[in-house]
C-alpha cells in the first residue's frame, strides 16, 4: 500500500528522523508512539503530503490512494450546520446532486419532448443517476447520521451551526467526515482526546472492522491495546517496529533490550580477554605474529549495540504559596443552565485544606462546568465562597489553546512572569524539557504534548495553594503522565482533578464525586473504592450513557400488565443477544490471536476463511439486531 524508504528530516539543524524505513499494508492498525516532540505528528504530516522531507522516498503501490488525516488543530468554515459540514465528505456526490438538479430544472422548463436535445438530457440524467447510485448517493445521508450518532451527537443537534460547538465537538465532526470518506489510509492524531467513553468504544469497534490501514498517535494505553495490531515507536530519530499492540510491544522491547545488554556484556568480556592476550604477546618477539592475528580478529568483531532510549523526563514540583484556612472553598445552591439545558442543580460542596478530590462521570454531566464555576471562569446561580488566603491555580481542558502561536516558548514564559520569578524562567523551562534552542521555538510548531508541558510550566509562575485541573494528561506521553502524577502526589496543597483515566487517578485522591442527573454524590475513598462501591470494573463502565428514565405518577401513568410483559420479553431477548455477541467476539479474538502467532498453519485449516468470514458476518448481523432492539426498548420505556 505505502512504502517509506530511508526517510530523513531535520529541523533547525537537528535530525528528527534518520534513514527511517517501514511498509504500511491494508489491515495494519498501527499505534505510533514516542515521547512528546519525538516526531509522531510530523511523520503523519509527511505521509499525508503536508510536509516536505529532506531525503528518502515515499512510494504508493497503487495510483489514486486516498489518505484521510485527522489533525490536532483544525480549521472550520463558519455558517454551516453539523449535517452540512459532515456532507462535505461527499464532494463528488454533492456535485452530482447539483448536476441532477440542473438537468431536472431544464427538463421541467422544456416542452420539446421529441427533440434530440431533450433526448440527450434524458440520457445525461440516466447516466448521472447511475453514477450517483454507484457512489452511494441514496445512502450517504443515513450513513452520515449513523456516524454522527455513534460519535455522541443527538439528532436534534444536526441542524445547529458548528460555530456554536466547542473545539472538542468540532473535532468529532472532522472525525466523522474522515470516517465517511472512502479512504485507503487513516491518519489519526490523538483521536480520543475529546471523546467521551461511549464514543471511544464506538470508535474502537469501527477501527477494528476498518479494511484499510490506520496509523494512530495516542497516549491512551487502553485504546491502543483495543485497536492496534502493530506498534511503531520513535526514539531519537530511529523507529522500532513490531507486529504487536502497545502492551505486548513494551514487554517484547524490554526483553529484547535485556538480551542486547547480556550479549554486549559477554562480548565485552571476550574483547577484554583478547586485549590482555595481545598485550601479553606483544612483549615477546616469538608471539608477535600471534598478537597481530588477534588484533585483526578484534577489528573484525561487529560490536553489539544496545538500543538507545530517550530517558529525559520533565521535573515538576508544585510549591504552595501560603497556607490557607481550614475551609478552602464552599458552594451553596449552585445551579447552571445552558439555555434550556440544566447541567447542575442546587450543588452544595465544601472543600477542605489538603483534600485531593476527583470529579468523575459521563461527559456532559457538569464536571468541567463546576470546575470553571469554582475558579471564577463561569457565572452561575447560587454562591461560591473562597476561604482565607486561598490562591487558585487552574489548568483548563483546552489550556494549550490559549497559548499564542506567534510567540516563542521563552517569550510566552517571560510575558507571564513577574519581577520575582522572571529570573527563574529558563530553569522552569529546563525542568519541562525546553532546553537550549528549544526555548526559541514558536508555539505554533510545538506538538500537542509540548504545548501542554508549556501550559504546565506557565502555571508554576503564579502563586497557588489550590489546584483545579481538568484533564491535564491530554496529549502527554506516558512518562510525562507519570511525572505529573508524582508531582501531584507530593503537592502539599488542595487538589481537584477532572479525569477519566483510572490509572492516573489511582493513589491521587481521597474523595470521589460522581456527577449524575445534575447532582453530585461523594464517595469517601480513592478511585478504586468508588468503583468497588459502584460494583464497576473501570471508569468506562461509570461513564457509559444510560437512557434517561422519567418517573411518572403511578395513578396517572401506570403501565399496563401487557406492556410490562412485552418489555420484559424484549429485555430477555437483548440479554441473549448480548451473550451471543460476547461469545462471537471472544471466538474472533481467539482466531485473530492465532493468526498473529502462526499465520500459515492457521489459514491451512479446512474451510478456514469461510468459517472466519461467516463468524464476522454473523457478528455484524447480531450487532444490527442489537441496535434495532435497543431502540425499541428505549421507545418502550
């Protein structure tokens, strides 16, 4: 499908890639990993054709290969509805619709039914209609609505202008457009950053069944493990490529490096032994020939190299400015609505000094909204009172978007500093891995992770004893996440964290607040305690959307016995369907694993491909039945 051969690229005299080679094939779902700034987004831009490279070659195995690229930063045209923007994915179909309309207008206006011109118009109409049908013109609207719904949009939102939606929701629209196009290759740069858990699960399923090639840049370990079947890691300008998902890749890389180290040690012992013999024989004239022979032998030895790792990590510490009073923050009857949509209702919340709190729950339940209200970024009904000596530090979900792309890293920090800490700017930048010439980079060329690191560094320039952080790990690589977590564990102040990352939250909080149905409910323990109390396996289960159930007066709206009986029957059918789907998914996963381990032996089994495809077709059929049945039950409730 696509070959990358000896690719090299340098920025400001520094090699980003050095003779990198790999092949991209249909069915590959590659997790592209590496530290922030390693060149992941750059590589995607090169493959998409957006960026030139210094040397090497990128060749396509067939002409007209379509590549879809989801970037971290997108530009949107204003004045279009969600549906209109999504339909931009079908430019060829839309052009044919224009042609069909034009032909039909001419036919309606003409009366020369027997003329050659009228006959030619009818022929043109037939040809365009046939081509329109071939391209899926009669199905694209339904497919568009299906994809948009899968990504979390409600049908009542379809007619709203994209201007009214946040950057995260616009990203979903762009993702929808890519999924609707007939692309051979999908390049996805941090696709899960702005998705809720339901949408992530939907996207996982979509990508698993995608017939083309997919290259994904993500720091979501669970997502990578669920979707990918190959991992490419960028380390110091080189790549390591293995046909394994993320966690398996890390294990194999560690084993590979351990073997390299052991082999290198053994070789070094042999070399040292040979060098001692050479020195010993050199002293004797009778052994001079033997010494020369050993020297030649030593020169021919190919030295075993141990793969280099980029072990540079940021160093973060959040010092508190002053000690606040016992009660840091208190709310009474806080409510917030966006038009007719009520997000929070009569929230009473008290935050005490030293507490570390996690906000969890489905997207749209008000976690970020309350965080913004607490720090004064958003107005609300009710009251918010800050305690004595409280100094708030706030890290917004889209914090990096507030950085000025026209400024350099250094100037960004200098402009945010005051007289007392301006002299420390370079030291702070260094601790966040902005060293040497890196401080002269413009913000516009930084990766998403680098921008997040800069936003964190900027946060340290203000006095604070209370930290409110909304999804601070977005865009951060695994190492940076761990460093940030350690810094927050050692933070002596008060902390509020909005996050859906269970691994990150473990060991960070002592109280969990669950957001649901415009209310908040406290759980006096860590994230594991909360999940145990809710009898959930992970935060994904907690964040799944559930159909809203309206409570009605029994006397006025009592469901009939027959209706209840029918609902019970539907629910039983749904349970059986879900069990069958789970069993099939397990079977297919087992086959996929066998294919990875021993492809040739597996495919030689009698009727293997017929059986494999039959299972997939059955699964697709069951999923369609499940979707239909679920909609029926929702209408029945």
